[in-house]
C-alpha cells in the first residue's frame, strides 16, 4: 500500500490560514484521485476534499469556499490551502487515495491543525 507523509499543520487563530502538504512514497503521477481527510477530537475521520488528475474537485460542505485542494505532479505533492479557519476545523489531517467509501493507501501520521485564540 502507498504510504503518505503529511506536514504543514500548526496552531493558528480563528480567521487564519495554513497550507498542508502531502507526499506519497513513490510517484503519484498515476494516482487518479487524491483526498484530504480530517479527524476531529472524539469524531470519526471524514473526507474534506478530493481532486482527480483531470482537475475535478469535491469539498465537504463546511469547507467550501475556504479550502482549496491542489496537486503538483512535478513536486509529487498534494496541497490543502485552508483559509478563514474556524475552531471546528481543528483535528488531525491526513491524505490518502479515495476509493468509494474506503481508501487505497495506508494512513500516515497526519498533521495536527489547531484553531484557537
């Protein structure tokens, strides 16, 4: 299974911004679809955003207009640009390969995002 390394998290005040990065072990050029997920304290992991190789995006309703997923095949990296952050965005963020309701890769360590004043 493909493994991922996520980075870019941190502590930010409400209204702030962060950019998360995800790098898979091995080339992601042939990976058709990538996704970002988050797990808030005491909640199940949920899909936040997905992006196909052809540029089709899908966002969870609560992040629409605030988050942007993108990929740079040359840098073998997937990004999640997060703006206007809210306390409810707090959680551990992961990337993986969506496959229906499941994922095809192994879960990495994730990167912690904390939105608090």
